[in-house]
C-alpha cells in the first residue's frame, strides 16, 4: 500500500467567477487542478487565482491555476493513485510542517514522484507536501499521508 494520497484543491474549489479570472482555450498540456487531467486542446478553461494553503503562514499566497470552465469530476483520491499530469513533467515538491512552515523542497522528474513524495512524508516533521509544476511554478496538488 502506498504511503501517500493526492489531494486536489485542498483549500476548496477555485472561484471561477473571481474578478481576475479569465476564460481561455486549452493548449497542448493545460492541467486542470480539479480533476487532475490535462485538458484537450481547445477545451474551455478558467484561469483563476488560488491559494492552496489551509493554514496561514509566510508561504501562503495566490497563484494561477486552471480548471475546466464547464466543470468536471474531481480527482478520485485513493492511496497511491497518480494523476496523468505527473508523467513527463518536472515537479517542485515542497514539504511543510503542521504550521505550514517549509521543512524541505526538491525538484523531481515525474518518474521519481512517488518515491520522493513518500520519502518526504516519511519525515515525522512533515504534515503535507505541495506539488508545483516546476517550469511555471503553479500549484498542482497537495500530497498527504494515506
């Protein structure tokens, strides 16, 4: 059994009606943060600000995320279940303690995600891990212990 579970949108759904939200058509690999699937090219998306932290800390901040404009089924979280968005991408994994203070961070290729996420969560100081797409730096999903 895996030691982690992926949690999309940990701080609640994206406010697609936010004043700064924008509708856009998906390009080659536009990742929806709700279903954790890559949208098909041309599919309507909303780009909106999102803060994934559930606890206030100096690291909390809004960043841009995409969600399907017409809604989608949320990612079905199950121990060890991986999102298609991991494969072929480079991710920044940021580990936080119970007060949302960063304890560790590393950049990994998607092929090493499961190994590295499990390793970070094995540290008893770590309460959760945020995964970000390393290139753009946008929040991808939260990683919790299963």
